[in-house]
C-alpha cells in the first residue's frame, strides 16, 4: 500500500504595492473593456438607426417625385441630379445605391447605373431584404391611390453608416489613457501606503530579534497612519521597559529568594558543627525559622499572583456590610500585630454601607495596605492609621491613611507594577513587590479600583473603591459578613 506524503508548501506572498496595483490594473482593464464594448455597440446601433431614417427620408422624396401614368412609373429627368445632391448626406461607398422598381421588381431607375442582374445580386429572392447581412436598406412604396405600383430602395453598407477603424482606435486610446491614469493613481497611493508599513514591519523584525531601540521617523498626512506609527513606537518603548523590568525582576526575585536560603544554610551549619553554644544555637534556629517563614511568604506571593493572572482565583460578588467587615479586619489585625501597638481609627457614616464584593478578597486588600503602612513607619514611632468610609453615587470608598515616610515622586508611578519595590522599602524589609499589584487585581475583579490618593513624608493614603449594593439590584441576596480569622502576617 503506497503511503501518500502530503507536503505543505509555504504560501507565496507578494508586496502590497504589487498586490494592489496588479489587481487594480486588471479590474480597470476588465471594467473599461466592458464599458468600451458597450459604448461601441451603442454608437453602432444609434448610427445605423439614424442613417436608415435619413435614407428613408430620401426614399420618400424620390417616391414623391416619381410620377404615375397609366399605372406605369414615370421617372423625372432630373432625378439623377437630385439623388447626387442628396448623397452628400451619406458616407457613401461602392455599395451605396438608389433603385426604383415596379411591381414586377423590374429596374426602372438606379443611381449609380446598374443592370437587372445587379438587382438580383443585391436583394434576396423575395426582394424583401438585402441578400448580404453586412448591408442595410430601406424601402418606400410608390402608390397610385390605394394601389402600390412600385417601390424605392435606398441601400448602403453597415460599415459606411457606423464607424471605421479610426473610431475604434480613438475609443481604445481614450479608455487606455483612463486605465493608465487609474493605475498610476493607485500605484502612487499604494507606494505611499506601503512605505511606512514596510518600515513598521522592519521595526517589528528588529523587535523580534531583541532590538527594542527602533527609530520610526515617519511623517505622513494620514491620521490613521500616524496613529499606527505612534502606537507602534509606544509599544516598542513599552516592550523595552517590560524587558528591562523582566531582567531586573528576575534578578531581584532570585536575590530575594537566595538570601534567606543562604542565611538558613549558614545558621544550620553553625548549629550542626557546634560552632555556637546551645543557647546561641537556639537563637540561630529561631532566626532560621523566621527566614524560612519569610521565604514561604515570598513563594505564596508568587503563587497567588500567578493564579490571579491566570484567572484561576475565584472572586465572588455578594452583599456585604462593609462597615462591619472593616471593623472586624481592624480588630483582628491589631491582635496579630499587638507587639507593635498600632493605632487604627475608623471614621464611617452612621448608615449601613453595603457593597457587592468578596469579603475575603476585600480583607486581603485592606490587610495588605495596613501591613505596608506598618512597614513604612519610622522605627520607634507608633503606627497610626486613619480609615475613612465614604459614599459617592454607586461606589463606596475605603481610604487607608498611614503616618509612614511616604512614597517618593519617582516611585509613585510604578508602585502598582509587579516586582517593583522602592529604594526605601528595599532597605527596610524584604519582599517581591507583588502586594499592591495583587491587591489592585483583586479590586478590579470585583468591579472596583485601588489607587494612590496622595503621599508625602507625613504618610500615604490609598483608596479602595467598590461597587455599592442597591436594593433594586437583587431582592433575595442574604447579607454576607466575613468572620473567619485573619492571617494578617501572610498578606502580600
């Protein structure tokens, strides 16, 4: 049994200039050819119709001049002169003729002179139409009262009453010029359009090769093309920044994870080799335990962030008493950090505040903001937090204000970037810089936002905005209050 091998050949590609100009040229050729053929046919038909009407008028004039005597035709002697003068109205050739026949189809008069045999050559056997389809003719009856006693034939070739080869060439020249003008126009447009596209494609090829320093010096009058070039330039800049962030983040994550591992290894080896006393060994093991917990939190941060970005973190939306939930969060968080003796003051309206969100995720966000504020507090100074709950149309806001050292202006625009950690935070504590990034993602999944309202050396204020629950939205949703223990120290 023969095996059939199928090979897929790469599809042949061509430039946009060749693609559009060739197809547009073919379309122009086909379209104008059809138009030219229709125009020539119409001109021919109209010309034949008008010429035959003129010939019919000549036939009527001759029929009126031919006299009838004793039922016989009497041709006036000046009929040759009359016909010769009327020939100027026609584009005559060798086949043009005027014949007067009686009822027996006997030739009475002809111009030019002809014999009876010529009549048989020119007319069909029944004498009703020209014998050759290339010729046209009209006939007018000569009547004596109500009796027809003869007829006048005016015959000419169809070629002489339509147009000659020069007309065809003139039409072909006109339409050929139109085709070339149209093709040249689309060629210029395609060339102008393809030039910036080629440069963008070349820049994309450079970016694919790892070179993000592309220079697109393209200036066009087309707004859409300028927007494309501008967006591509911004994308290249953003990719360069992301690549730099990726390299720095990878180095930072590697360093942050390597540091506790190295510390734990050194401490455990010191205890194993009896380098320190038993009391010091116990202290070393406590330090190693804290380092392992710190590394565990870093790994948990990475897993949570990856799960969130992959869309595998479930976020529920249910009615929650925000004021009650925030009060519980503050109470449990203060217990977890009792040794630091932080002070948290809650300011909320007297009315009940209900949000549509996930109580557990809201708790994670607020705990992370409290932890960040605690870490930003100057050593030896009591941490003081002001939390304000407010209502604005269909959103509820939770403002968390600390009395820390604040965030520098240079760092404020990057604090929500993944793996970003300000210089001050790097010196004070270790972490991966995923806390605010993860918190903002959690807020967005609930239909809200997390923003930095203000920051100064006196402290920072973050705002968590969540959708407000309105009674008309749902009629049978039970009130939800999150009351499970808070793992405050494991926040991002």
